[in-house]
């Protein structure tokens, strides 16, 4: 059975109903600092909280302590972020399906840093865990109600609904040999480059789409189509 977990960070969460559902489905929770506040607001006492605890109030820390919560404290001045610490812990424990909540909203530098953390699975220490096989790496997804951000695999089917947006960005200087089934647009020459966001706002023509490519590293963002997500920039 696939091992699933949730990483809960302190950013905004819009879809609390889906958040509750994911909490119930997860085999384990990894809570970073003020991510504990999301659980406390739902009346849930976290078992353990990671980080330097600089984003929790003294009253919240006391409440957590009195509730039996354990702390994995680290120094505030460190060569890492709390988000990175908890994601590394989830990867080291071998979880195959990792859903990250509270990663977006608030400071744009924090949101960007959390998106870049998706690439941790390619670091040598973790690549070695699954033999360097693309198909064996864990699925790590930044999620909220109307968005999923992830590093797709070659030859992957992506679920959604007809009309949803599916945007692609090259994390390497270029991604080549891109091909798809079920999307509205195919990039010219099957190529995305990191210097120009050509892959934004592609559309699903059915309830799922298949993608693959030859070389490069690709970031995907699925956005549910709706009145709050249809703006053009």
C-alpha cells in the first residue's frame, strides 16, 4: 500500500474542506512551525511540530505543550528553512505520496522557495533511495482546493476536468521533445525554455491529459477553471 503523508506549512489555506479530507487520509503528518495553527483552528492537537517556532506565539506554544505536542526544535539561524526540514524528514521516512499544504500565499519569496523545494527529490541523497529511476520517485505535490503544483513524470496522465488550466515551466534552460494527448496547445518544436513562459494556461480538452518529453526538468501547475482563476496577465 502506498504510504501517504501531509506536510503542513504556515501559508494560506483556502479549501478547508479538502484540507480536512487530506488530514483524514494521511498516514502521517509533518507540521512545520506555524503550520500547527491550521490544526489548532480545526480543534486538532498536533503530535509533533518541527522548526525554530519563531512564527508561533508564546500562548500557542504553551497550548501545544499542555496538549502533549512534542517539538523538534532547530536554531532560528540555520542553513535551511522549516519547510525544507519537514519535507526532508518525509522523504527520509520513505513516503511515496506527499501532499504539501500551506505552502502558498503571504510572502512571495516563501511561496517561490516552497515551489523550488519540489526539486529535493532529485538531490543525490534521495535519488539513491529509489535507484535513480524516474518512475520510482515519490509524488510531491503542493496542493490547495483549486491548484496542484508538482514535477510531472515522463509519460504521466494528469487528471482534471475539461477546460482546466495546465501550465508548464522549464526548470532547466530548456525542455525538449515535449508531446501531449488531450491538451489544447503543443509548443512549437516541442520545446519550452526557462527564459519565456510559453507554457502558461494550456487547457485540458478532456478530463485528463498525457504528457511526456525527452530532456530537461518540467514544473506543472494544474489550476481549476473558475471565475476566480480566469484572469489574464
